[in-house]
């Protein structure tokens, strides 16, 4: 008799052990729900474990702002939730404007966020920017700042959510692929390499593979598999504390306490989601390098010791799919975070737990419905 | 604590400096080799606790032979042949940026 | 062989590493008219075994004999062809589609080859003992490199420790050079000796046996050999001063020493191969990761082959043969009507002959557990100064592999990119968890496999793609 038939039926099966899946498992476990999470590799193996660790509300799509603000509150006391500070540091996130035109765009943006009732974004001028980031190229004219944004350690965070969930009774199966989903009566039968598991509720947190799950449910989504690249340098003297982005360029830039500098920007490598492989594109990383050096002249002497890319899911409108399935009773989705899901993870899990246990959540998620895609409506 | 065996070949002589001091070597010597020959026991310090370190593998694998050559830091000395006028500088403090 | 500095952007064949395997492969492919580039990070060709063969000051055959000087033939074979040997060329990336990133004299270049042969050879197995990071402690191979390339030898009291043919060869060469080798602390494991006996007869037919036996006898006449060494440590204030050891689990003894030369065999240098996704298997006899290759060195990635010790430790003569076989396969893949190929059967016969007796050596010189799985505050990761205890404590937190560990420790994140700690970390984690090294896995190695400066990277030409297709964060 397999373990699956011996132990009591889970109430919920979560597919995917990234931050969204582990956070969902944790929040459900906190509510006494019996969770089984099935992960095909190991928890945090993909996008969730290898991203830049940015914890930001800054610059989000307006549909994401409420979720991001709610998540930030959780981040402020993450240790209470998962018994680990996750390496979270908040020295602010700053998005620099290099020209007056960029600054004007930023001014309009900040005004709009205020009108929507949010105060986390502030515009600063050149003087304050130079004060906060003395190493920035002198031509920068100002910036948007979120003073209590920051960064954390992605793998460590995902692992902490997993371990806390387990300590509260969640069961996490790693190294197991889900091969098929079938609705039998009131229950979903999940076929896997580890045998069959059943539960009345399924949560699809399968990241870059989530479209395959959705397709089985008759909801084919236009998910794109991407491999955003990152580079890390050898140790450098401390020269920047906040996480830096740029209005007119793709760049994400952070220096750790140990002096190493992480350079990202969303330049894409070439993923293969069937082999878990990514090929890096050094032509694009060269551009990334030029951008970093243009904004921070000190970087010209930096040494790159490693580059990598995670396997991530992108939706065509660059915002995730969160919410109930349109075709299948008892199925919920949380995927497609388009290279900026890490900060949202803590709140996404809570939202999913609320939806599942009460049928509703007070964080607005209508903009994330799976039905917004033509491919799903047509199916 | 190294010495050179008598050399009967006609390889050329190379003039370079180590931390500002003039030295002479043989064409074909690597930077790591001349550093060891110069009598230095430690040629750099470790990245975290600044402990003394010296070349360990001599074949480009261990990265213990890191040295500044002609102003460019963190170069693997065991892979660079000495050249006339070369300025070799040891990285005796915790080195953080190349050049 | 041409040495024109002008690097092209496309070649039929790119070969990484100009040791015996690379030189032999290049002679085959270029000899058949394929455009061939041979990239090597050193100032001269020869790899480790034939280091500095074109320029060595050591002409005394009592120090460096035919086993070394014969390597010149490989260089001569290449000179008649159009192979382009590029010196001081550090290959830092290889993609599955054959694109290579290489830095020459501080400038980065990208080039493409239809076929790539990796001949990056081997490196010394890490030897993590207390004090191994002290100045004065070095690998025996490192001492040989100094000798071959510059005729430089250690002065003062030398102690050698470990086991394996290279240790004895090095001891012999240093003695011939007039060095004061005080003792050899022989760590050959009695259990390993017992398991090697059934392979001894075959070893008697090996090309190395006669020389090996003579050499060991010569060394034993002049140097004190302490066998059954089970523990070893280096001590000193800022530099090596004494070596302590115990043999057969007896009391600890000490010797003053100016140099401690360590050797526990060589293992494939896997960083470039792993960074391109070539599948490897943990070899429990040789205690290292070995790429999965067929009889031509073809790997799990189409178009990329591995030849020489990088494909599995087998020595210089075997390396040449495997280089030729990889060359033959590359030629056949590109130019099916090529003439001038060496006869495959002859090469395979030579390879079989060259590999006779390897099993015996692999068994006999398999290092004991004590020297592969360190304890306490023995440094495992030299670059970032991470100790055995720190690694064990992290595993106890639920961290199951070397990659997951990176969120907690900087182990493997220094400039050597895990070369000197990788096998130790894999075995240590496996030991704590009670699983096999195969199950634990290895660092997920990625390019650049050697650090490059941001300036070098920024100097690569602008590509069209770079300015498009960027993800909005």
C-alpha cells in the first residue's frame, strides 16, 4: 500500500514548490488545513530560488500595488511568520531618472499612486539622490524612492516557508512530477511519479510549467517561458546601500553586506523547461555590463564571478494569474509572476488560503483572473 | 625558500619589479614563480580574515596566486609569463576592486 | 602551426586545452584540413605533464626524462598543420550551441565552432588537512610545474605527503635536482592495498610498471618513508613551520619543515564541462565526477566532446589516444569524405595498451575517508574560509545540497568556483545525510568559469538582440 493511501487524504494539493506554492502551503497549514505540496525538483529550485531577491513595492503595475503593499507588511515581520529573517534588509529601493523627461514621467507616476491612495512612492531630487547614492553617475537628475523597500535571500526565504509549513503539518514531496489531473466525483486525482494523490482542492503554483496544468483543465493560457539573467561580482568596497533601478534602462543593482554586487536587468537567456537548462547570452550580458558601468562608474573595475538565469513564467501583460479556475470546481491558480513575484509571495499565499477557506479575499485580485486571455475565453 | 637550478639554455633575461623592487628573471618564468623565488612566503591575504596565503597549485585552479600586474588586479600569476618592464604588485590588504 | 594573433569568429573545430589530448586532437582535425583553433590559458603548450616543453631550462635527462621530452613530438606534429594555437586564452564560457567566450590579453571575444573538444585535463584532488592554507604548503604537482617551467625547486626541509605515482615521481625529480626531501608520509590505505591485489597481475603489463618500481626503490634508498599515515596537519604562525602526523593510528609525531608537498591523485577539472550541462556521474572508485562520454569522447551535448584526463583519469599516453579519437569523430561529423585520418583501430589498440594497469593504481591509491571528509575547523572552502563544522551545521538546518547551501554560506562562491572544495563538499554532505555523492550532486556551475572583468564583458560587440527582448521587471 503506498503512503498516499495510508495517510489521511489532504484537503488541498499544491502543485509547485516555489515561493507561491510554499507560501500557500504555509498559510493553509496555519488555518489547520491538511496540505500536500508536490514539487518536481526541490523547493526553490527555479525562479523563486535564484532571482535577485528584490522586495519592492516600487514601480509595480497598479493591479499589483494592493497585493504588494499587503505583502510588504508581512515582510516587515517575516521572522514571526517563518522563524527566519530570510536575509531581509530594507535600505530602500530607488529608480533613478537620468533626464528631465524621465523625471517628469516619474512625477506623473507618483501623483497617480497618491490619487489611488498609496503613499509608498516618493519623488526625490538630485541633491537627495546624490546624498543617498553618492556613487551614481552625476548626470542623474532625481528618482522615485520607496524608503522601506529592500531585498532578501530568495532560496533561504522559500526554504523557510517550506520548513514552517512542514512544522505545521504540511507534507512536502520533492522530486516528484505531476503527470495528470482528473476530476473524479468531488475529488481531484493527481497522478504522479509517486503514485496517485487525491484532494478536493488543487492549487496550480507550477510557475513556468503552470500552463501545462491549466491546459489539462481546459484553460490554455499564453504563458511564455523566460530566463532572466543575473551576474554577481567579486567583493567591492561598500558604495551603495539601496537597491537601484533606472527609469530609462533595464537595470537592477544591489550590493550585499559582503561587498559583492548583483547585477540584473531582465536580459533574457535561452531556457529549456524540459531539461531545466538555461543558456546564457553574453552579447546581452555585455549590454547589461555597459548599463551598470554607465550608471555606476566604479563598476568598470568590477569582476564578474558568476552569471545565471532562472526559469520563469511570463504572461503577455506582465502580471500574474491569481484566482479560481473558470472551468474546474475546486481548482485555484497562482502563477505567471513575470519576473517580479518574489516580493508578492508572502501575501499571495495568504490570499490563496483566504480564497480556499472562505471563498473570498479582501485584497483586490480581479485584474489577475485567468479569463482575461483570449485563449482561455475561446476554449 | 626556492632556488633556481643552473640554467645552461640561452633563454633571455627579463627585468621587472615586485612591489617597486627590481628583479631579474628568465623568459618563460611565470609571475607566481618569480614571486616565490623572490623569497616571499606569503604573496597575498585571504578574502575574509586576511590570513597569509601563497600559490598552491601553480596551474590556474586554486586562485591563491592572485596578484596585480601592470595595474590590473586579481590576475592569476601562475598563468602570466613575466615580461620586460612588468610591474607586479602583491595584494597584501583585502583587495576588492580590480584596477 | 600558425600563431597569427588574428582570431576568427568561426571555426570548424575549437579545442580547449593544449595538453597531450588537445595537441593530438588538433593535429588530427587540422591535418584533415578543418579550420582548427587550439585555445590554452598558459603561455606555452603542453598542459601539465609536458609543461613548458618548448622552453624548459631543465635539460638533464636524470631529472626530466623521455616521458617528458617525448611530448615535443606532439608539438612538432602540430607545426606542420594550419591549426591556430592561441596562448594566454582563457575560455570562460561554452554554450550548448557551440558559442565560446574567451579572453585573450584582457579582451573578450565570442567565437563559434561546429565541433568543440574539451581537453582541459585534470587537477590535484583537494587535500583538506588542518593548516593546508599556510604558505609553504603546496601540491606536489605545483612543485613539478615550477621545476619544469623554470628549473625552480624548493630549498630547505621538504616533507612530502599523500600517495600516488606522481608523489613518487616528484620526490625522485626533486632528489635528482639536489633537494632535501626529509620524508614521505605515505597515506596509502591498507584497505585500498588489499583491494588492489587482484589487479596487480594486470599492472605488471602496464607501460609504467618498470619505471615505477625502479623509481620507488631509488627514492626509498634516500628518503625516509613512513607508511600507514592516518592523520596529518600543518602548523605555523603565518607560514609552515612544522608538520604533525600519526601512522597506523599511533601517537602523533612532528617534523619541522619549510615545505609540505601534498598529493592525493588527480581528478578531472570539470568546471567548463559542467557549466555547459554535460552530464556527469560520480565514480566511486576514483572518487570524483566523470563526464558521461562514449568511446569517441562524445558527451550528452551534441557537438561537444571531451578528451584526455578531463574525461576520466588515465594518464598522458591515453590522453593522446583519446584526443585522436575525438579528432576523428569531429572530422567525420564535418567532412565525411575526409582523408588523412589516423587509423581508428590502431589508436584504440594504443589506448588499450596505455590504460593497462590503471585499475590497479585506482584501487591502490584511493585516498582514505579521513583525508576526504575533514572535521572540525579544517578549512574546506579556501577562498571563503568555510570550515567542515560550518558545512555540517548548515546541513543540519535542512539544507540538502551544495547549491542550496549558498543562501547560508559562501562555500563555493569564491574565485576558484568550487574547484578546490567541490568534491569535499559533496562527500561531506553525503556523509552527514547518509546518502551517495551521486544523490547529493555538485555545484551548479555556470559561466564565466573563470572571473572576467565587467570592462572585458562590456567590450564585447553590441548585438541586435541585446536591445530588444528585455523583460520589464
